[in-house]
C-alpha cells in the first residue's frame, strides 16, 4: 500500500443546510393547472400546487394549519384548496378563507404561500430561505419559440434522483470531458462564462462516427456536428439551444434542463424539448425528431445518474489543465446559498474560461478510430 | 457554509494582470497553453470595456443576448503572451497561425 503522506485525500465540506435562492421550475402548466391538487416535495418540505377557477396557479405549504391535514390530498373548491380532514379552505395567498362549519375564521389563519410565475408554459416557484420576494431583476429569459407555430410543443420528462445533491448536475456545465465519455459527444470548442446569476456554456461538437448508425437513412440521419449555447439562469434552470447539423439541413432545438431539490440528498430532474419545424420538415417529422432527441437526452441523463449515485461528493477535485473551471463554477453557485447581503463580487464578477481542445481531440479521435476498427472486425 | 476554495491549478501558476490595449481595462488572466485562457473581470474593467457597451441587435433566442467576450481583450492577452509578459504554462511552441486549425 502507498504510504499515507503520498495519497491525495478527498475532502468533503459540510453540505449546504439550506436550499438555493432562486426561481425553480416545477413542471408544465398544462400538467399542473388541471384543477387538481399536486403534491410537490421540494426544499425539504411538502408543497401543494393547484389552480382554481380563476386559473391562477398557487403554491402553498401542504400541511394544513388546523390539524396538519395534507392539502395535496384535498380538493380544489372554487379558487381554494379544501383540506381533506375538516374542509378548511385555503386561498392562493395562504389565508384561510372559510371554515364551512365555523361562524368565523380564527386569527392568524395563514399558511406559507410561495411566489409563483407561469412563463412559456412552465410553472416556477421562488425559493428564498430569508423569505424575501423575488427581486425584479432576477428573471428567467423568455423563450418566444414556445408560442411559435413553427416549433413543436414541449416534450417533457421528469425523474427523481435519489442519493445525490443537486450540485452534481450543476457541475456538468463546466465538465467538457464527461460529454465525450458519458454522453457520446465530441466537443471541439468549449468555453464557459459566468456573470451575475447566469452561467454560460458555449460548446461545439463533431458527430461521433463510432456511435452513428452504421447505415444512416432518412429516418435515421447521421449527425455531423452540433452547436450549442447553454446557460443556467439562476441555480437550477438551464436553457440549452442546440443546433444539430445533418448532411442536408440544420435542425434547431431548445432544451430545458432544470431541477428542484427534494432534500439535501435527492432532487427532481426535469427536461423538455422543442424543435423547430424547418421548411421541408413536416409536423410529424419534427415531433418524431423531438421524441428521438428526448430519448437520446434521457439516455444521457441515465448515464449521468449512474455516475452520481456511486460517486463521492468532492470539494477538492484534482484538475488537469484540460478540465473546465469547476472551482469557479462552485464559487458562482455559492451566491445562491448565502444570504442576499453576503453575495460577494467574486461570486458574480464576470469570469471566462476557454479550454484548449487540441490534446483532448487528439486522444478522442484515436479512441473513435479504435472503436470503429473494433466494429469492423 | 465554507468559503469557496481556490482552483488547485492556480497553486503553481496564479492569475496575472493584463491590460486591454484598446480600452485599458485591467483583468487577471492565465494561459495554460496558447489556446487556453482564463479571464477574471471585475466591475471596473467591465465598465471600461468598449465592446461590452456596444449592444448588438436583440436576439429572439433566450441565450443569444449575452456578451460572449471582448475581441480586443482577447487579442491583447495573446499579444501579452507573445511578448512574454503573460506566462504560458505548456512549453509547446507558438504555432504561426494557431487560429487556423479550428476552422
Ligand atoms: S386539518 Fe385541515 S381542516 Fe382540519
Ligand atoms: Fe452529464
């Protein structure tokens, strides 16, 4: 065995005991605004999401302040959520509006209501451990393509990740090499920019001949390359604009990769896709493309999950010069875990990091060649 | 929570100051090779940057309205490296036209 003083130790700082400040997407409005209560386990709590007759989406603490009934098992009545235990009615503002069997509602009959926002078909909730409302300048960019007929409707997936803190998924934004090893892509250009509450990733990639269909066809064309601009807007909501380059056309897609923490050691991962219906692409073809892209991304996330479930949390990663800015990303990410007054300039100041892909690309080309040779023999 | 740790790669080779030859914005930079660069801005530098202030046409795309980077600063950093004022960690020689291989 190697003597102890030669071994690099993995260091683990105490994990955050709070959940990130920011807008978190809970899912699609078309799913959540169906007049039924929805239970969402998030931020270490149980929440209820419901929309009443007024169509307004509301998020409340799920536990009724009367005797602790679970409002997410209740029923929407009018614009209120009715508790299944004794039928107390709670409004979207968190106030008890009515107790059918009582002469009047007692004082301080108020539960926690969470600021919500519906934008581009998605429902967002604002989490702030300090309890402040969302500042006007902390926003999620609009995606006008969602409303555009030339784009498909959302295809949306949701999966619960147990046994991992959501920082693992955020780390991906700087992790160029894992895109080759985990996601079968071939990054040829990779740059990160962090500024304010956003973290960008500019990535171009070549198609991988070793993962392409051996005989590309019209229904299964070969991807020659991809151009992608992805960005986290806040701690948990990423928009990724990916253009897939095929032999005779380019296909534009917009992907969402977002999550909300269930607790310190699990999170719900959601991702969505819309695809542009270019001239010459029928609605059916575009939908098929969206479905296929979704399946590919789903497969990619499954690969990530297998890694996350088994890996160690590590606060002192040992990096080579061809790795991305993991430490600086975590410095940026830290801003969402401290009080607003403690956000420092170093967390939000603009930072840029461009990887030299020369050496990685040499190694990967050789590996692709090897895989192709193995496939031929 | 704990203070954020510094990048382990900076232990052997820290960031160095570089000024933009166009706007004189001072940033911290580091190059591990001719084609890698790390760039730390602060508020003063960002205010100085001329390209940053010239706003391009608004894009319909959600991620395309961000400032991708300053070309003048990028050139200044390369020049500083060529002049030997900014260290380049790898000992690979400077290729005569390093931009070309990415096309
Ligand atoms: S516990 Fe909710 S109404 Fe009694
Ligand atoms: Fe990944």
